[in-house]
């Protein structure tokens, strides 16, 4: 019997996976991530599906590197639930900021590559910085108001 195909990974689901990675604690493997996403969404994706998306693959490897440097024993947790929740939120935001910094660096490198390749093809910076043409906003001849 043929296994049914999971639905496409939408932008909303991709954000959910990224948020799951940002808040991840402990051992991180593709299988554990897939199980966590399946618990949240009810959809079982494959490792290969996640690896197809550079943003997810980069976020996974970055989070894995960040977790590999962490100490195994946990620091004592505050007793106040609100303080603990705030600390967890801070950790998620730190992880998200680190991931976004990495994505920004990759986009900057891509921009530099494009700029150099454009220059090689004779496209000048003035040509690249020229404003876009304004769209025609005239009414259609057949429309009456």
C-alpha cells in the first residue's frame, strides 16, 4: 500500500517549525523535530521535506550547533512560574534573533554575489538603483462609475 503524501509546507507551517526550533531544548534530531511538529500539526512530514527548504535546514543546523555547546545539567529554575515563563520566552527570542542574524548574513552574501555578477554583465549600479516605473492607474474605457 502506498503511503499518503503530506500536504505542502505552507508559510504558516514553516513559521511553526521555526518557532519550534527556536524554543527547542535538549537533544535535537530530525526525527525528534518531525515528531514534535506532528504532535502540533497532526501532519507527519519527512526529513527530506524539511531539508528541501534552506531556511529550515539552516535553522536546524544553527540550533543544533547552539545546543551542542550547552551544558547538560540544568541551572536551578526559579520557583515563580511567571519568572520561569519569562526566562523561557527570553531564550526563545535569543534563539530566534540568532537564527534571523544568520539568515540576514546569508541574504547579504547572496546580494554581494548578485551585485558582482551584475557588474560582470555590464549592469551598472545606476541601472540597478533606477526607480521602478509607475503602474498605469488609468480607468478602463468600458468601466462607468
